[in-house]
C-alpha cells in the first residue's frame, strides 16, 4: 500500500488508533453547523453512500450527504477543471487521486476500504447457467456474443481499466493467447458506472465485470476472479503491475494495483468541517462499510500526507 511519499509521509492505522482507546474523534476543526455535505464519488459507491453511509452519517451527525457518482477518472477531471465543486472527493483508486489532485486540490487523503473484482451475472442466461455449472469463466466468456458482457469504460473509470488488466493477467495465468484483445472486441463499454448492473438485472446482458459490493448491492450472483487478478490483495501489487492501461484522452497510464478506496476534502470546499467529519466517519465505521459489501482490513484506515488538525487516525 502506498505510504509516505508526499508531504512528510504520515501513515496511521485503525489498529493504532483503537489501541489508544478512541472510537470516533469529533474535536476541534471537525465541529461544524452545516446541514449538508456534498460528495463526488466513484460510481461503485453510489449505493454505499445512498443506502448505508449517508443514512448512518445523518443519524450520527444530523448532516445530510448529497452525492454524485461517476467513474473515478471522470471524477478527477471534473474536480480538476472545476466542473464540479464537491466538499469530499472519493476515489476507487488511491494512487489516481494522488497523481491527479495532490498539490492543486489537496495534499492528504485517507484510505478506508478495499474491494475485489469479478463477474456479476444473470443466472437465467446461458452464460450464467454455464458459470453455475462451474465452467471456467474465461472459456464461457469467449463463447459470448458481442455485447453480452459489460465492462466500465476504461477511459473513464478504474473499474474499466481493471477489467482490461484482468483480461491481460488471466491471459498470462492460463496461457490464453490473444484473450485480452478477443474480450475487448466482445464487451460493451458502459460509460455510466452506476448503470453497469442494470442490463444484467434485466437480462439484457449476461454479465458484467464489477466490484464485489456492486453485485451485493444489486443482489445478483457473483463469481470472484482468482487472486492473481482480482485486485484484492495489496501484497500482490508487484504482480498486478505487470498489466497496464493508458487512457485515450488524458494519456494516463495506470499500472495494475489493488482496489483501495480513499477520500479527501477539497481545499476549496464550501463545508470543509463537515467534509472532514465525513472522512472521519468513513475511517472509523467499518461495520457500515462491510454491511455494504466492502472489505476493511485490520490495517485500515491509512492516511497519506499531512492530515488537517483534529483529523488524526
């Protein structure tokens, strides 16, 4: 996991925080009288915020969470060009947020959860029925018609480029010559990440490459990819990094890396105190996140950069 590379390299963990006997510090600059806080987040967390984090945070603080959800690359671009002006920014790729927003928008963030990548599918389709019988997903995928499988747009979203990287790593893992390119010729690229499961639920599409929590959100069957390419384990980052993807418009090259969600507060936030309070809430309510289908390892939360006064993990 990335540590200590910027702004003095502060690194903290929930384990150390809990050892100090604290639960959820809301001191000093975290206090505020805002009625709401705005969030611009990775689309994979839409239901996490709308159905879990938002209600729980409101119950705890009386502050309403107003969220908008897009692919993380799009989120970064909207913040950079000031198309959107959120208080809190949440990324599905911790490194992407640091590469794009540090120095100009923020100089710190908090990692609060992880996830894994696999296939959410409709079990009434031929594709789904074959998966249910235990056939290797990559063999079944090669038999699908064009557009039957969906991935997020890799130029807009880490979920999309992780799908492409998973195809590449699976090709190497199983000796499937040309598998990555064959899959890219078949899949439908969904530009709106929050909509990626809609076609699967309706049966219009057989399956989609998604994060585990998205399948949980929509109550559809899910098969996790093998550990070698499900991006769930930070200790495998060197292996994941053997697959890369470069976006078309911005030319950003993303190495394969574990799924790590992080959050920060915009330097230009309208409600910075409420924003810090929400980040603090994400860092210290793992039960809420796990109920939404995310994973919170023992080592989280982890901070990068110099945290604002009062927001100490």
